[in-house]
């Protein structure tokens, strides 16, 4: 255990000195992608430049969907029932190791249901645990709060690729048909691998905690800034009609009941849980947030706080969309894909797709839009090799989230709430990645 701790601390010291901000990483990845397109693919500089600039705005719909996942998850995390549950959970650990293990398990469980909820609720749980257990290593605690993005989200109910291929009218429906989630997300392989990953990373979180003399505790000033959400007070005296509506539960309940009725009807008419897709998940979380906040005034105040953590998506997603544009327009994705596919057999293809998807995800952390580019040639190769399409979907999904552990983009909201830089937690995340990667790779070799 001490060896793992020293490795994590060494990697952390390296990252604190040499790893820049998430924005700087996005710019450096842009330059690297341009270099690959110019030197490997042979694209001309004007083509690469046009692809980069033109790609900036190609992911606006997906950007809004991802912003809504973050926004609705945050809204739900700020509701009184969720806060009460998190405070109860925070009271459970009896040691610093128990606190980090619990943080990891909760993060992965929440990410299985909604990755946005996991990021925000985990960040709130960090606050509660740090207050109750000031002896916990704060860097490791925050790193464990990010485990769900690398281990369970794309295997769960907000998974981009499995939900997209389960949505009628998706772009590959003529070639692929509809693949219901009982063949992907609810398959025995996916459920079993998810449970194994959760068990492994929970145990690792327990083992990684440093000894007391090496523990880095949260600064009191930082802890003070981790304030709780304060609902707006109800005006005193006689309320005007407008004030009464803003502070009454009536409109929220009506909206919530209508939304839940639509959700139930949608499932009833479209095959139950098999009908889930990205838009349905976002709609449901929004409805639950409206219902649980109780009044319009409280909901609007929570919305202001939820919007404050979207700056990373708004600022950096266009940069990653520009990288996406280079991959799409220059043939760089095809070149990389052909390289991996040429190394595959029927038995090894799922594992190769898993590793390939992880590599590309580090450059373009966009599970849904990247699937649109990679899916046609991956599925065609799978057909030639005799590999079932659902295996490709799952291999892509697991690879897509694997490198999220060491990619700063989706950690931005969590880090904004926790008041840390990505380099502060990267050492622990690299250890988690190096332990987790062989397990899942082996799983997909056996799956093949």
C-alpha cells in the first residue's frame, strides 16, 4: 500500500510541475492533432486550418445536451432530499481510509445513473466528508469523487453510445437497426464488468490513503469557501400574487406531475427501460429537480449556482469540437482506425476497439459525437470479422470512459467546486488508471 501511495505522490509532484491547466492541455492537443493530420495523413495546411475552424460549431447540439446533463444533475444535487441523504452518507466513515473508499463507491454508483449528478453530488459529498473528517487526504478524496467518470458512467443510464443506438431514428438505424439496452447496458457482461470495476477501485481508494504524517489536509480557508446552498427566504408580510406564485409549491408540483406522467407513458408505449435515451434521461432529471426543489424561487436560485459550473463546457467544448473537425475532415480517424483494425482478429477485436476508443477519447472527450465518426468503419470491420454489433458498442463505451480518469475536461466542474487544480489529483488518478486498465482490457479479450 505504501508503494502505491509513494507512486501516486511522485506522479502528483510530477504533474504539479509539468501539467498545465485544462485549457492549455486542450490547446496542446489541438496542435498535436494538427501535426498528425499534416505529417501522418498528409493533409495540406489550408485543409487542416479549415477543418479546425469549421469544426468549432459542429457539436453545438451535443454541447447543449452535455451542458444539460451537468445542469440537471447539479440541480438535483442541490435539492433538500439529496442534501440530507449526502449528509447522512458523510457521517458513515470511521477512518480516513473508509472516507475515501466510501467516496469512490458513491461516485461510481451515482455515475451509473447520471454522470452529471455524480460530478456535482460527489463534489457536495466532498464538502460534507471534509468537514466531518478533517484528517482525510483532501487530494485523494477529490480524486475518488471523479472515479465514476472513468469506471461506470458509460456503462450506465446516461451512456451516450448505448442510448443512441437504442433511440429510433439514429443515424445507423438502416445499417444496424435498434439495439435495445438489454443487449448492451443490461447484458450480463456489462453488469458483471461494472461490479468488478467498482469493487477494484473502491479497494484501491482505501489502499491509496497516505499515512497521517503524509496526509495533505484541506485548508480551513478552502473549507470555508465550500459553502452550502442557501434557498431564498420567503418574503414577510402579505405576499403579492407574483410573490405567492414564486414561493408556492403549486407550479412545481404541476410541472413535476406532468413530466412524470409523460415519462411513465413514454416507457409504457416504447418497451419500458429499453426506451431510455439521452434526451429522455435529461428530461427526467429536470423534472425531478423541479419537483424536489418545491418552489420556483428555490429552483431559480439553484439554477444560478448550477449555471456557474458550466464555464468549462462553454469555453473548452469548442476547442475539442475543432479537434473533432480535424479528425473528421482530414481522414485522421480513419487512419488510426485502420491501424487498430489491421491488428485485430475476431477474438481480439473488442479489446482493440476498447483500447482504440480510449486513445481517441483523450483527444476528443465527446462520447456521442465521436461515436458518429467511428461507428461506421468499426461496425463494418466487426461485420467482416463476425463480431456482434453490441460488443462493439460496449467496447467503444468502456474505452471512451477509461481515459476520462486522466483527461481533465470533465473534471472541471468538480474541480471548480472543490477549489483544486487537475494536477493536484492527477497522481492518484494515474495510479487508478494503471490498475483499472488491465482488468477491463482482460475482460474484453475474454468477451471476444
